[in-house]
């Protein structure tokens, strides 16, 4: 996995903006570039669940890519699958990755 570093700046209430392009290789063969200036809310987790899954964590990079794919009207099922794959690559515990994946499949 060869990725650039994710660098964000706060941009309004609950939003962040990329300070530079963020490049990520998905499973070593699919390159995605999220452009500088892209705005994200990171993981869109309802506040009641923040004890288990806060809006940021090891999955932040995956959440940024997921938000970008949704905004670019990428196939939703594939975007959700990429989100899950990236979470696993970034070392998110499998149970947490599954819960987050199921959340975006149901409510994304």
C-alpha cells in the first residue's frame, strides 16, 4: 500500500478540508486521488455511537476516500466495498470495519 499522508485543516463546523492531494492504492492495483481542497466530515457516525466509533480514527483515510467516491457519484456498492477494504488495510479491527461497512450499506 503506497499512500500519501492525509493532511486536513478544520473547515467549518464538523468539516475538514484536504491541504494537499491524497493518493491511495486500493488492494495494490486501483489508485484513487482525492484532490486538495476536498471537504469531508470524516466518518458520519451518529453522536450516540461516538463512544464505540468516533468520527475519526484509523479509518479516517478510508472515510475520506468513501466521501469522495460518493460525491463523484461512483457506484455505491463498490465505494462501500473500497471503504471496507481500506479500513482493513489501515488496521481497523475487523468487527469495527464490519459494523461501519454495514452502516454505510444501510444508511450511506
